[in-house]
């Protein structure tokens, strides 16, 4: 790359408030960010900063986000993220997780035979993105009521919001269903939406 082209790209990134050190750090993370055309840099940064409200410094920390096609990849995905955020279906932390981590979560949920076309898929992604310790804790809570891990996961597949419900609510509901209504934990595993 010619020095003049390099300096021109540094200037383009600099227009978005990035220091030379931040630009060089982005280059070290993902060298291809300097091979993108100035027009693509400008359009993509404009979308992320002005339409999505992201900080340019955060984009510099994940420069691979600049490499995707704006029309075919970035805009459609960000539109879905915006809808999910606006409806409170995901938290900002999920929306800004690394693409590889998000892809891993989606793959895990798809392995549970949940269709991405159903709303339950969104809740499953939200639940699957919890810290592993919280996830295991919620499974343990169901286990205290006699449900095996397999039964709990089967209930989760039927009703993904199950593992988003607090321990207290699960405990109170199970107490009512098992102790007062005479249900077996297996009955609950088949109808988890009663929560």
C-alpha cells in the first residue's frame, strides 16, 4: 500500500474521532480494515455511529465489523437487533457481543431444534446468553423439584422463557403446582408455559 493511500485512510478514520493510536490498534487487531475503500469506511462508520448510535472507539475495538457488506449483512442484522432491543427482548450486552460468540449461541439454540422463525427462538437466545453459572443454577432449581436435567431442557425447548424466570418465581410456582395442585414434576415439564 502506498504511503499516500495509508495516510488518506488514517485521515478517514480520524474524521470519526479516532486517534492514530486507536487506528493502529484496530489495524493490529484486523489488518484488513486498512484495505477497505474510503467510501466503504465512510458509509459503514456513518451507519454504525449515526444510525445505530455506537461509539467509533467501540468499532475500532472490533474492526472486523467494518468488513461485512453494508446492504447484505450489516443493515439487515442491525435492523433485527434494533427491533429486539426496542421490544426489550434482548439486552444491549447481547446486541454488542462479538459475532463469533453470538453465532455460537445461535448454533446452540438451533441444536435444541428450535426454529429461528418462531418468537420462542429469541427467548431461547436470551436465555442461552446468560452466564453459565446462572443457567446451571436455574436448571438446579428445577432439579430440586424432581426434574432431571433432560426434563428441564425439554421444558426449556417447549417454553424458552422458563430459564429467564427468577428462582423465586419458579419455586413459588412449583410449590403451588406440586404441593397444592398435586402435579408431578413431569407434568410441569410437559406444560412449562403455566409459569
